[in-house]
């Protein structure tokens, strides 16, 4: 199922992104780690699609919180430079990918970046 985020079919990717949103709160261990990596890769490869074709993941606080948590958890284990620096680099890469895909998503990416950094602060400081 996780591999479906890399499907060549947009409808399949959208369906799986929505499924990931529902499954994340129940995931743990290796499954959660696999989900976080797959979601991070999906956002990088299909930046415009994530922000344009799955608006419920942006507009609903619960979904945004879930995706920012998935990405934050992945950045905690994925980067040796520190998670906040990894979040900044990820946002920069999303901006570049959006421009490459012909989309102007500065506000959406900046908002998501703030959510990820906020979640990382909670994870690293306990607040």
C-alpha cells in the first residue's frame, strides 16, 4: 500500500495519501517509519499535487497536523544536521519543486513548514 504513493496514476496517489492520513495515528515502529519516508518522498515528487489536489489535507487542522507529524517524525530520524535544519531544507526543496512544476505555493509551503517546525519543537523539547 505504501508504494501506491509512487504510482504513476494521480487518482491512486491521492487515494493512498488520504489513507495514510487515516492510518498514521494507528501506526508504530517500522510501519510508521516507512509511512513517514513514503510521505516525504511523495511530497517531494508531487509537491503541486499534494498542495493542489488534496486540499482537505491542507484545510483541515487534523489532517495538517497528521502530515506535519509524519514529516517531523521522519526528519527526526533522517537527518544528521538536526531536525530543524532538516525542516528548513525540506521546505526549501518543496519551494524549488513547486516552481519546477509550475506552481506558486509559497503560502501553502510556508504554512506547512511552520506546522512541521512546531511539531519538531514539541518532539525535541517536550513543549
